[in-house]
């Protein structure tokens, strides 16, 4: 019998996973690993892993005796050392359309909240303060510029939603062809140019050796004084 281990999970029910694997006679073990050593202990003899946030590092992968595939709950695979998995012949898969609308909806909700000072004004009202000037300036969305750092499926969905409100959308992503952006009426810019012109910047870049530190003092110095930054991915 094959053994599948869920390394960690946030969901209240694992019924879908159990039902699918039951049909093919697979043994499913669900644990809540947070460290490399915990993953190794739980997964060393597993044939397959389902992973959410637990670290699947080179150290972990080298200890996997039978593993044939590591499947990620989500789009990004930054929890998994792809090179180490490839060297060991382990397939890595992800869910390419995972929560595209949910995440882009949430990003746009944060944008509106920032523009309309929803959280700030809510706090003031709870303190008994009813003063419009507390939230000044409050932005009209139409005509403002949203800059997207990263232009994969989620920010592309966000671009469409923002444009429906009359927001101009720019993007920085060195891996996206110009024609993809043009079809969505989005202008590709350098990161520096994007920082200069944007009223809102939504970051959708995965955290890796190339993106770590990409938003720092130099980028903040280029931004408008009243610009907002929305952090939707773990880039530092």
C-alpha cells in the first residue's frame, strides 16, 4: 500500500483528500510539521507528500527514502527545494489556479480599504470620533495608478478588477511577454519606473534568492509620499 503524508494543513476538514485517496487504496497520514526534523520523522518512508507551509528543504529531501512526488497546496512552490527534488528524481507539482479570485479579491479589498481609510476611520468611530478630516486625504480610485510587482495569474485577475473601477494598471515582471500585458491593457515598466508612478503597489512576487530585498529603501525613496504598498506574497 502506498503511503501519502500531509505535512501540514490549515483546513478544518481533510475529507476531500481522504475520499480521493481511499478510492485507490492509499494510506493517508496527516501531521502538523513546522521544522525540517519533524518533516523527516513523519515523511521519511512516504511515497508522496502533500505540502502547505512546512519546509521541504534539501536536508529533508535527502532523507526521503521512497518519495516519488511532492504536491503543493497552492500556486507557489517556494517551500520546496526544487533543485534537490529534481536531483533525486522526485516530481514537484502545484495547483496553478489555486484561489486566483480569492487572493485577487482580497488584494483589491485591501486597496479600497487603504484608499478610503476604512480601518483608520473605523477605529476613530469606535472611539467616538466623527471627523472627516481624520482620514484626509481620501482617494478617488478613478484615474489613480496601481503598480503590480509580479504579473502572474493572480495579479492579472486583480488588474481586471482594478480597471473596472477606472484605475490605470502598470506592472513589473521580467518574465512576462509584452503581448500578454498589452492584451490586458497593462503597461510593463521597470521596478524603478513603477515605484515612481504608482499610487498603490501590490506585491505578488514569490520569495526566493532573486526577489529577497527587492523592495527596500531605494524603492521606497522613489515612491510618492502618499503611496500605499500592499504585500500579498512573502517577498522581503
